[in-house]
């Protein structure tokens, strides 16, 4: 019997609705995707989806470790700014700001930030190919 944990798997499907939008589906959720060459203000474009996935990863990581660390918080906000490079096309840099509404001391904020950087699946997928940096601060 192996002690190797079974890897988590994820399934998402997407389909073109028309020349202006597409739709992604996962579990019971649907998400509009901006696939219009002129842009669609009513949906996230692929680069914005990447930033949203990174923000979600950061918040979920905080939700995961807060009970373990007995970290008390009232809220979390993540702000991201991505810069796209044209040749070759890629996200050249991402700057983030994680704002935590808490009374915890600064050393505990630093510990929380370390956990976000160390254990985030999307964070650790994006970080090697992108200049990814930011701060976690108190609200």
C-alpha cells in the first residue's frame, strides 16, 4: 500500500457562444469569458481570469491556514495589477496587495503571507514564469 496521496484533479469546459463571448463551466457554476477581439466589458478576458484565479488562490489559502494558525480576521481583499508583454505574449509581471482586516500582530501577518506564497497552487504555478511580487498588509 502506497502512502502517496491521490492527486486532486480539476475539470473545466468552455464553449464559444458567439463572436463576442464564451462560457466556461465547472461543477454547477458558469462564467462568462470575454473572447471578443474588440473586448467585452461584461466578462473577464483570459488575462483577467488568470488574475482572478490568483486572487482566489490567495484568499482560499488564507481560509485554509487561518484556523490552523488560529489567525483571527474579519475580511480579506486582494488587489492585482498585471502587465502583459507583447513579444512573446505573456504576463510579464504581476503585483499584488493582500489587505487583511485583523488585529493580529505584524509577525503573524508575515507568517500568513509566507503561507500564501508557499502553499498556493495557482501562486506556485504562476510564480516561476512571471515576475510575481507583492505585500500582505493590515486594513
